[in-house]
C-alpha cells in the first residue's frame, strides 16, 4: 500500500518538519496548507463543543490532509492535554470513516528516543539511525536559525520603509531552507539571509513602544489562531517581544522552569501546567525591564492559562504595566480584536506622553 504522510500546521515550522521527514524516510509528504476558515469549520464541526481551539485547528488540518489522500498522520505535540488529544482525535477521524496510520512521537508529554526510533522503523523498515540523527541535528539548527530571524523580524517589521520587505525575504529564505543539502549549506544560507535582513531599511526606532506577547503556546505561535495579532501590532509601529517559539519548547524550557519557579515563589508554589508558570515569570521579568505593555493570548477553555490570568494581573499591577487579555474561539471577531488593540495602543501612547 502506498503511503502519503501529513502533519499539523504550526506557523512556519512545517518547513523543518518537511525537511526532516523527507530525509529520514522514503514516503512522499503532503505539507499542510495554510489554515483557512474552512479548516476551522471542519475542526469545530467534528470536535466537542468545549474543547480548546488548538484541538479544532489540528483536527481540521488532519481532515484536509486526509481529503487530499494522506494516510499517515504524524503528531508532533505533547504539552498540556495533548497526551489525550491524540486518542480523541484518532477516534473522531475513525468515526468519520477515514483509514489511516497515526504516529505520535510524543507520549505522556515526553519524547522517548527508543520509542521514536521503533516507530520510524515500523513506518519504514529501511530507516537509518545514522541519517536520522544527522538530519535531526540539522533540523534543530534550522529551527534555531528560523527563530533567530523571526525574533529580528518581530522587533523591526513595524518600522520597515518598504512595506512587505521582511515578509518577502522571509518567504524566500524558507523556500531555500526546504532544499538544504546539509549542515554547512544551512549555515552559509542562514548567514547570507541574516546579512540581507539587516540591510532592509527601517525608520528610526528610538523611544518606540514595546509590547510583550505571552500566553498558550499554540495560540501564540500560529498566526491564524491569534488572528494575525503580531501583524496588527506592527501596523501601529510597535516593537514586539515574544518568548515562546519551537527552540524554547524543545531545548530551553526544561532548563528554565526551575529558575522561573524560583523567581515567582511569591506568587505560586507549584507548576501550573502548560505555559502558565512561564508566563507569570515573564510578566515579572518584563516588569523589571519597564516594557510598555503586555498582551496575554490564549484559546478559550485553556485551563492553565485561566488560572494564571489573575496572577499575571497582580504581578502587572505591582510593576504598573498595562495588560490586555485575549481569549480566542471560533466566534471571535477580527474587528473586535482590532478595536481593542487600537484602544490599548492609544492608552500606551498617552502613558508614554504623560511620562
């Protein structure tokens, strides 16, 4: 039986996932399409009413992939309640009549190397461990480079002199990343684009307003899930600071959580699950840095973030930082988002002028 692999959409990270899977196994890969309202409609229609939006988004992505002929579904997430999501999504898709193979690389919130190797061998008996390790390392470095560039874009895109310059160059870079031959090719390609990004002309950023974005990881990282929040903020010439990215989740989070718990001991005693503890610590950190404002975003019904919100509000009040909270669901209005952001930015500007 011929196999066709697909996986969920998450920002631009479909590029490194595609690169890795295409180099370590022999079957063709169907890269997920950018999400649309049809994706959300499919996911919402076939999901429990009170499940969070990431569940609905990923389920909708799976359905669209299955409609295009995919029959092997990869799951690459593992945080929060994702350990339960996979079983529920499998059952929903089977009830809809789809035939497929489901491979979850993260179980019980953790990635077990032996289990991953065995799953890859079950998928492709010709799987090479040596190739798997090498291309995993190259992919990890690719993700790091992407996150570095995204950090630079996020800070400067609101000040570009030629509109669309950053987006065009980023799309060009990602297309080249799809065809990277190895580590050194990746390194030199990254250095080339790093220089190009720094050559993009921007307006003076002196004394610009800075806004930090925190919240639930999927909603923060997937532009469709947060209604292009960062793009809207950039229209107001704001320097955006965002902490959560793939590298943080894969490499840094496990190392930093103890530090975060220590720094927030006056507010919480135990880990709150998902990114809640991290976001409380980041609020305190941004308070010390005197950042102008914070936007907290999450999916509706995200329990850890609901628990964190009053604590974040308390910390922000102590440091006198305005906080704007957004909860997104399938009925969220983009007009309403823009209206609230406009009012928030006006308030930040008035505070800046008063000071």
